[in-house]
């Protein structure tokens, strides 16, 4: 039994170390090794109390219990050393290992009765020596080396206990007094290790933050957009190179200052009003800003402002990204000017065509009328040759009048002055009227017209549908071979009327089919240029426009030499 003061001091020393470990774990946000050390030192305090204040001869069971506590405490300290050097020990594994060591210690004590009291200090010494070796092998600083040496000293001291306990008559005052010094010194080294690790972690965190900041700044500087960040006080905290270039006219010390401080309250009023609204509502906003570029040219920026929040939703500030849209704005102005010029030219063209058509129709009607009178002999007898000349004049006048009428119809369609009168009408009556108008042309070209009335009705502009059929039938007759056939067919299904005009004529290519429905198209099929009476080629364009006004569609299916089929689909 040791001196009470020494025994109590030896007991208090590990408790102080355990308390320091708990404080460091709480204040420094330390790792699990601090908890292992705290538990281990609490166990050591208990074992020291039992060893120093118990009579060896009369308190054998208590001594055995103290030995088990000492083994568990040493195992906990060794586990803490393992966690410290990166060997992650689980609490369950440590508890099982320590329990196994304690049970093995008791069994050895029962087997080897001559060293009954010495086995426990030997196991404790082994754990201390193991922890000291781990720190020396993984020394990361001077504190690791010092703590490792002290643990080796504590392990050696435990061997001294083993000798004293084996003798059962030895004096523990000296070893216990030395253990006080070693425990306090070791505890101090362990706490210093924790502070040193915290300092290194903080330095590494600062370095990582510095590297991240440098990377972010380099990334932002490489962007062609302007980027800036303001805090909730509207003070600049970050600004990339592109933004700094635009701020050359203002002082360079913009960080920590508001835009009002830099450019003046009048200039900054609009921008800062938007920023305050974003902070209040949390909704993004965008705006256009006029600046003077680094080369002195005026530029226009499209700026997007978005709020920045932390993980808890707290507002941190505003991020502003700006794109140079100067060229887009210039292009937009040019496009508007070109569109207005094109619309003005289109209006002038339409007005010219309309006026020209009206001015041409009057003399053409007179020419055609006088030619008919000459052919009929109303002005007196004429020779056969003069009749041929007059017939040619009449035919050419009628052809020219058809061209003028086509141009006039197209100008009305393009100008939107053609009014549609949608009403119920009989398709058979419309078809009969159109066939009657095309029949002379078909008879002259030796082409047969076919149509079977079916009693179909639809809601449409009867005049426009008649014009569509006349144009389609006329084109079909015009490009059919002698003794050919032109078929008009119609059907209704699902609220849509399908009108088919089929011929057995010369047909055309796919490219010519697409060009045929273009208004005022320039790329026409060769046959349209080679036929004497081909016209202006506006018939299909007019049909397409009239069909579109009805909300329908027009399709052409044709192959060279195999005829042409034109399909018109109109809503019933």
C-alpha cells in the first residue's frame, strides 16, 4: 500500500489528462482518438487508486479487478494511438479486443499463481509500449516523438510495477510518484499533439481555400462574360478581369465598396434599386446596361442578377453575370431597318402591280374587242390573211389579259386585301362552273375532262374555290399530251374534303414541284418556258395562297413523263 498522498496524486493525474482530452475533443472538434484517451486515462486513474490504496495481502479480488481495469484502460489508449496515426479502429472491435485481453489476463493469473499480481502490469506495459512505437513510427512532429518516448517510459514503469507486485512487499511510492510526472507530461504532449494537428489542419484549409480562390479567379478571368459578387450591404466582394476592364474609368479599390461609392449615387440608383429588390424578394432579375468598353467604344451589356444563399436559405449576396450584346443590338437594328425597307418595297411593288394591272386591263379589253370585231367583219370585209392577223391579236391579248389577272390576284393575296366570304356551297356546282370555263381550252388541246358529281357540300368561298379549280384544271390541260385525260375527283373524310386533279401529261421533277408553288418564282420547269401559252407560272402560287386562306393544304405529286396529281385538302 502506497502513501495516501502519493496514491491520490497518482489517481488525480490521469483524471486531469482525461478532462483535458474531453475539453480538446469538444472545443477543437477533435477526432475519436481523444475519446479513447479520455476513457483510457479514467481507467488508469481507477487502477492507480486500487493499486495505491489497497492492501495487497488482504484485498486480492480488488487487486484483480484493478488489474482488469488497467488492461482495459491500456487497450483504450493503444486504440486511440491507432486512430491518431490513421488506423481506424471501431469501438466494438476495441471493446472486444480489450475484453479478450482482460479475460486472458485473468486466466493467466489463475494458471501461473507465482506471478499472480505481475501479469496485469505486463499486459499494460505491452499496450503502452505498442502505442509508443506507433507514435515513433508515424512521427509527424516533435510532439509525436516526445509522446512516443513518454509512452515507452510509461510502459517501462509498468514493468517496474510488475516487479514490485511480483515481490508483493515492494514500495510503490517511487513508481507511483514517477507515474504522476509521466502521466501529466504524456497528457500534455497528447494535448499539444491535438493543438498541433488543429494548427496544421487550419493551415491546410487556408491553403486549400487559397488554391480554390485562385482557381476560381483564374476561371472567372478567363470567361468572356463580366462577373461580380456583392454582399447583402451591396459591397463588392469579387470581380473578374472583364468587369475590371469595364471599370477603368473608376478607382481600382472597388472591393469592399458599393457602386454608389464608386460611381456616385445618381449613376448607381437604378442598379442598386434592382439589387435591393432582389435581396427583398429573392427573385432573379435581368437588365441592359450601357458602358464604355476598354477601347472607348460604347457597348451594351445584358446583365443577369441572381441571389446567392447558403444551405439554410439565408441570403448571402448577389451574383451578376453580364454578356456583351452590342453586336446583337446592332444586328437587331439592322434587321429592323432591313425589314422595314423590305416591307416598304413590298408595299410599293404590290401597289405598282395593282395599279399597272388596272391600267393594262382597260386597253387590253379594247384590243381584244376590236380584234373580235375585225374577225367578225363588223368593220367591213377583210381578207383571210387579215382575219388571221386579227385572230393572233385577239389570242395574244387574251393571253396577256390572263397574265395581268394572275398578277392582280397575286398582288391582292400578298397585300391581304382579298376578303374571303365563307359560306355553305355545293362542290358539284363549283366544279361544273370551273369545267365549263376550261372546256374550250381542253377541246382545243384534244384533252378529255372527267368528273363524277357526288353531291358534296363544304363551307368555303365559292369564288376562291372556283378560281382554284380553274387554275388546277387549266394547268393540267396545258401540260397534257393530245388525247390525254384530266380527272377531277373529290371525297370527304373526318371533316376534310380532298380534291384531286390528275393528268396524264409530261409531269415534272420534285424540285420543279416545289418551285411551282412559290410566289413570283424564278426557277420554273423547262416546259413552262418552252410552251408558247404557259403563262406567268403564277397559277399554282395563287392556288396555294387561296388554299392557305381556307386553312387547308396543297400538295403536288409528279414524276417526269408520268403525269401530275395535285391534292387540295380543305376543312369541310
